[in-house]
């Protein structure tokens, strides 16, 4: 929904055309003791002539014209876009700041209001104008920004350039500067993006009439010549131009040698996307600061990413190391078949590693008589008892590792050990940076056992040469033939 802006101009504004000019005079305190009751420090414009008019042209959706109703005021009419409305301005007690005519909810576009003195009684002949307000509809959903262009802005084009002079330290002007010309037909053109514009300047005895053009279309002539000097006055305002590029041209049309046209600044209502770029521009220092800040931010981000990836890689490396330790197995991976098939979790609960077979000649499994006994599938040694005595259980069968050979069909399948293993007391597994907890039998000395018994308890793999340890020098025994270890085994028929 468009936004409504309300503007106000005083009676001395050139946009109000008084006709005939000689019929209208300024009110002042010297001629009216109650002049201070009017706005703008007691300024107003009055007439006594029947048929005298005050005309105001505007773009907008509402209009109101204000004056006084007093004992010597008579009838008048207000004509809006050709529609005549008649009123009586008489009041026995003088009242000020009164709406002589108002209209609202107008179609957004150009309109013309004409105030006419229709008095027929010389005692009730006065009609005065104090100020005018009107509503302008701009934008869509919010108030668009307004942009001020000083007279030395590049958007102002002065033609011919040598006909214009810049004046400084002028009170009443924004920026205290203005461009002025006294040359006939010298012009100033404002180019802008927006849908509404107001151009400010100077009016007074030395101000001249000027021609107004909008987008190369002639609007008419306004008169800046006034009885008193006023600065910061709206010389021209127009709205409902639509978004995009527009131009407004004011051309000096003096009627006297000392009269001229003075331009101070312009205010543009701009609802286009480039409004932000027009309102301000970044200095080189600000741009440099933004660039440096962006570089520092990128460098900090790169460092954060670097250390994050480094930490992640270290975590992955530690994880892989732990996995490699956890995956280490005491199983002889050189064997083609490892039986019985016992899960590593069940084995780990025993706390044992492969040990020495108690009977090198056993080739077939024996049945278990004690279901609570813990069997180490890689050793015929019985697990230690709860008291650590390491007693042997004769019911435990030794493990037979099947050698990878060309023909394994003659080897037995030890399926009798497929039952799950149980234990009454499991030894805790070692953790990282902690010593391995060994059973009590691991610390027992074997020195009291004869060499023959030790040899007999060594693990035997059928079909393979065996290493039975060192041979006494007194015996004339040759070392094993290691070439047999790489030759395929051929069973004897």
C-alpha cells in the first residue's frame, strides 16, 4: 500500500499563482494589528477584488487551503478540477487557521484548485490565504528514502555554465550555498531517479519568474517575485512521476534587469534500488578497512579449518592404532583350518594365550566330563583355578592345528569343541597403557621339569618337521632339514 506524505507551503510560495497580481497584496502588522495570528510569523496574502483568484496545481490525493474568517470577509468559491463549491467567509468574531476548503480521497494524480473572491458587498470584500497543505502518495509498503542534492551536485546541470555563479554563506539555505543567474533563458536541469521531487531556492523583490519543464514537457510559468525576501522556499514540487530517470528544468524569465533565479538544493523521494548508493558513498579509508577486515576474517577461518582437520586426523590416527591393537590375535594365521571355532570374546574372557600341548601324541579329541571347566582351544593346558594353583584338568583335550597341505582330507575335524565356553571367574582384559594381567601359572618355573617332558609337551603338527629345541653337544644329531618346510607334504600310503 502506498505511503502518504503531507506537504505544506506558505502563502508567499511561487506555486500559488495570484491573478491578477496587482489585486493581491501581502498582509502585515502595519496595516493589520491582528497579523501575528497568521502562520509563518504573520504572513498572509489578501485581496478585495471580485473575481480575483489564487490557483494551486498539485499531484496528490488530498488538498486543504487555510485562511481567516473575519467580520469583513465575504463570499468565495473553491473550484477543484472544474467542480465549484461556494462558501461564506464572514465571522463576527475573527477566527484564524481556518480551512477555507478541503478534499480527500482524490485519485492520485494532477489536480487544480482555484480559490475565487465572489464578494458583492464592499463591506464584506476581503479574502485571504494563509497556507496550503496537500497529500502525496508514494512508494509501496513503506516510506521510501528522501535524498538531498546540494546545488553543486553533479546531478544539477547549469546552462550556459558561465551564466551561473555560486554564492556562499547565505543564511536560510541548507548548506548555505546557492547558484544564481540573471541571464534570460539561462536554465538549470536536475536529473534524478525517483517519483517525487522538490526544488528549493529564493523568492523576493530580486527574484524573477521562471518556466518549468518536467521530462521536456512544459508545465507553466511561476513567479518568484515577492514583496519580501524569503529563502529556502519550494520553487517547484511534483510527484507521481513513476520510478526511473526524470528531469526537471527551471528557466530564468526575468522582467527586470536585477531579477534572477537562485537554486539552493533539491529533495528527491526515491523508491528505486539505487537509493542507498545515492544517499552516501564510502570513503577510501572505509573501503580499505572493509577489505582488511575481510582478509583477516578469511585468514582466521583458514586457521580454524587447519587446526580442526589436524585434530580430526590425530583422532583418526589414534583410533586406527587402537583398532590395530584390538585386532591383534593369538591365532596362528598360518594354519589352513583352526578348530574348534570359538569367538574371540569367549577366549578373551579366559585371559589365556596359546600354550604348550600336554600330550604330543593325541590326535583325536576326547569328550568333556566337566561342563564348567574352561577349555583353551589353542592349548591342552587346563586353565588356572580360581586360587591360581594352575591345576591340570585331564578332561581337557589338546588343540590340533591343521597344517596347510596339498591334501587335507585325511585330517580329523574337531567338531566336539563347538559348544560355548564358560568360566566361573574371568580375568579382566588389559587396557591401553595398563600391564597385562597374567594367570598365576604363568610365573611358575619350569626348571624342575626334565627336558624330555618339556619336549613331549610341545605342539605337534603332523607332516611337518619339528624343532625340539637345542641339542646337547654330546649327541651327534644334525639340525632339522629346513628345506622340508617349503615342500608340499605327501602323506605316506
